[in-house]
DNA sequence: CGGTGTGAAAACCTTCACAGCG
DNA sequence: CGCTGTGAAGGTTTTCACACCG
C-alpha cells in the first residue's frame, strides 16, 4: 500500500514488519479502551480478542517491539500504551492539512479520532473562493493559493487529499514540492510521487467491490457441486452473457469466453 | 482485513488469492479510463503503470482469471473490463444501505463512484428522528426503527456503517440479523460477526498512524549511524519512565526506555 | 501453573526469468 | 520480434507448539 521507500536494507536490526506496523494502531485502540476502564494488565489472549486478531500474532508482533510482557501475568496496559505510542511516533504531534473541503473533507475535519491521537488539523484548504474564510468544524478554510505558505509555515509533513480525482495529482505535486512527505489519498486515483514520499489510499469503491466479490461467491456456493454453468471454467460454450452497458459501454463483447477476442 | 470466512479449503480449483481480488478493482478503474479514451488494447506494462503495480504482478493476477491476453499484443480493453467486472460480481447491481447519516454518511451517500460501479444506495438510515424524511444527496433518510423492514424488502446484502463507534456493534447485529452478509465499517471499533459474514473496515485514524510511523522513521534517518540514543535499544537505564496520562500529552516522558515497568 | 517469547513449519505473496505463442 | 503466461525462487506473514520464566 505504501508507495515510496519502505525498503531500506535494515541498517542494523530495527526492522518492524509492515504487517505488524499496520496492526499497532489496532492494539493501541484496544489498550486505550482498557486504560480508560482502569484495567491494569491484560493477557495476549484478551487483548487479541479485543483487537480482533489471534493471540499468537499479537505476541509475535509485540516481540518485534521488545519484551514488554510478564510471563504468567500478561502486559501492563499503561506501559504498553506508551510503548506503542512511542513506536508509532504519537508522542509528538503531527500537524495535518486537509485539501478539498467538500462533503468528505468536512467529515474528515470534524472527525474526532483525529485530534485524539497526536494529530492536529493545521489547516483546511480548498480551491473554491466561496469557501475561503468559512469555518468548517471550527477551522476557517483557506484558499489553495496559499497552500505552499501554509505547509511551510506550519512545518506540515502529512497531507490528506479529499479533492475530486481530476485534481488530486496536481494537489499531490504541490504538497510534495512544499515539503509534505506522507499523503493519505481519498481520491480514486493512483498518485505518483517521488521516492521517499509515502502514500496510503482509502477508497470506498474498492472496498465495496471486494465485498461484492465475496458476496457473489457466497451466492454461488449454494448451488455448489460441479454445475459449472453461469460463471465457471475458462473455455467452453458461447451462450449469452450480455456485456456491460452504460458507464462503460459500447457494443457488448458477448461471446463471453475466450477463443477469440471480441473487438 | 476481511474478517468472517474467507478460508474454505478450496473445493476444487477456483481460488483467486485475496491479494489479487484486492487489486482487481484497481485494474478495473484503469481499464475503464482507457475504455473511455477508446484505447482498444493495452500491454501489461502500460496497464500496470496506470494501476500503480508492476507488470509481473499484474500478469500473474490475470492468470488466475484465465488467459485473456494475446501474446505479442496485449489485452483487449473492453473485453477485460467485462471479464473483471464479471469476476467481481459487478454485472449485477448491489443494493446498499448506509446507516448513520452524519457528516461522513452524507459524504458517502453523495459519493459518485458509488453508483457508477454496480452499487445502488437503496436507503439511508439514521436513528435521529429529526433526520427522518430529510433528503440527503437526493435520498430521504429513513428511521432506524425500520431497518429490518428496509433490508428485507430490498434484499440488501451489503451494509455500510457510518455511525459513532458506540452503537456500531448494535447496528451491525441488527443488520446481520436482518440478512446482511457484508459490512463496510467506518466506525473505529472491531465488529464481531458470525461466520459467513464479511467485514471490511476503513479507519482514517489507523491510516494516519501508519503514516506517522514512517514519517518518524524518516526523521530519525537523518541522524543515522550508531547514535543509539533517543529511541533505541530494549534494555538499559532506568531513569524517569513516567507513564502517559490519558489524552496523549503531558509532561514529556523522556527517560523513555524500559528496565522496569512503571505502574 | 499460566502466559510470554520465539524458533521452526506452513501458508501466502511477489518477483524473476524465460518458454512459447501470435 | 514482442509480450503473455507461468514454473520456480525468494520474501514475507501467519501459525504452531513449546521452552522458559515469574
């Protein structure tokens, strides 16, 4: 998912696997909840359940951070919260800019979990002059002409792109040129960035499509055995099939199966 | 990421790796763009670039679907669009309900990429009576009392949860009880669901934390060599320590390293 | 005894590199 | 000749299972 560098031959040791990094926030959330309920210690089994993973994975993950547990007892909640926060870099605060204050951008600006964990919305930026000055979630929107100035003045290194897809790459380029090195992209486009810049994307439509895939499969499962009919093997028949139509459409490559390409 | 089942010992063949499934939507998007520009064929190299992956991976991915390319030429764009759509189950349309019409829910309701690829917002549901009947993105909000009725009448199998974390599990339970078998969760909670139900989550805060981790590492890289000072090894000294205190910030815990657990 | 920490095995995913087809 | 399709190699992640410690 992350694009830029991420490799680096591991100078000495200090190499936490990416998969583990991606789970640390989950653990942290579960631990924070425990902490709020003043639970002093927790076992890998309990914590794993709360985080929705299995305990072997959790223990292995923690083993990359160091030996922070007590055998026969479990983990000290407060202590672990602190260690994970530190590992994730959440003991410092990260100013963040959000570019593109439409529906989504506004929702993000108002998102609580944002401020809670070390992130601070340093600025909201939009290209629409009509938005300039209007407060969204208590923060006045600034015009995108000032993007570079804002980034530099505030020392922002993380940018969130919530613009339409069409302008996302331009916005990205400007952010990067101004010094941003991590980008969270909500626009449905592939961003290209120079080495050393990380991009993560969040795409509703992709998530839904993945769900649809599994959903479809569940439906097919009922009629399971060998009835290789509607959407099965990669060669035979040449029945109907009816191709797409609208958002995509054109004629309708219909012979469905290989053999010869339509067009 | 997906929670529920996903395993199943692969009854016969028909096993597209999860990682591949997760990329199909990306390919589809890139292909759709090419299709709109009336590009007839594309090579694995070109398509891979457009989708932001490398070409070997793309070819391997496609090989799980079948042999849809032409050696020496490439892939027929229209044909591939259709094959991938079919594989993902996008040739049928999927009614979707969105529960929780706050800022985020409203943004999702208005999201274009939604309707475009086979998904149809069948209903918007919110617990606030003041919202009931109010149109959001052209669709009137319905009250959550009617949740079960809506799901059943429309044959909805995909639900999107955009409620506050506190009620997400209850909403999830009701959705599942009413027949939903795929859930996209935007609330920052781990949902537990019975076997056979898929959950995917989207969590802004987690994504930001992952970025922060890499960002922090970049910063540390500048002072690289062996100056094992600030955030290094897992054993020595035993200075301050000072556990955190809720929100995040407080003093400036700096003694930093382990040795003894605070608490 | 109970639960962590971890080698070793298994599963999964990516990349390489090239045979083979159009 | 050019590009797909794919075995095989290499890497990463997950799971197992148990030694070891409090």
